[in-house]
């Protein structure tokens, strides 16, 4: 019959190897399994180890984000205000557009005429034109927008200073303005 040895080394090392293998596996799995408390505690030292340049860059990015959010809000507000202004102008203002021709003559496009819809306004016809437009305005404020000629390049040669002064005298009792094209050289 076989008897177990009284002092065997294998009897001692086999259970020890099993325990060591188990401990090694737990050691390998520890980084993947963290408790909630350990996750919070480990993130704070990472933030504290951030360099000054990284902190500055992070703050700059936060400011840029706030600026873009403010920009979007202001753009929406601008659209809303433009719509309100347009509605107010349409209710209270009667707009007529006049054009300055290439030679400095003043013209009005009259949609009510069948032929020759482009009517020249001279010092003889300006009073009739103004009375007609005030009658058509029906209590609204008459505003005349005078368009300078559009040229492909350079500034328009007309109207001359004398012609513009004459137009200002003609319309001194009526609200008016000029739309001068601006070209970047």
C-alpha cells in the first residue's frame, strides 16, 4: 500500500500556486474594475497635474464657446429686430425710388403708365410729382430714395455737386436719402 509522505514539498506548493495564480489574475483585473469613489479621486489629481499652458488653453476655449453662443443669440435678435423695423416701415412709410441717370438726370419708374414708364423729373415737373406721390401716400410719410448710377468700376461721374444741390432744394420739404455705391479698390 502507498503511503503519503509525511513531509512533502508538493503538498505545500500546489495550494500556494493556486492562490498566487488567483491573486495575479485579480491584480490584472484591478485597473478595469474601479469603484465610483476611486474614479472621482483619481480624476482630481489628473486635473491638478494640468500645466499652466493647458489651463490657459482650456479657459480660452471656454471663452470662445461663450462668444460663439453670444454671437448666435445676437444674430437671432438682429433678425427679429430687422423684421420689426421692416414691418414698422411698411406701416408708416411710403417709399419711392428715384434713379440718377448716366448724365445726372433724375428719373422715376411709374408702373401706372402703359408706355414710357421711365419718367424724367425736372424742375418744372417736380412739384406735380411730389403732389401726386403725397396723394398716393394716403397719410403715410413719403420717403424718396435716390439711387446713384451703378458702374462696373470706379465711382459714378454723375450727379455733379450742382445737380445734387439742386435735388436737395427740390426735396427739402420731403424726407429723402441717397444710395451711393461703394466699391473697394
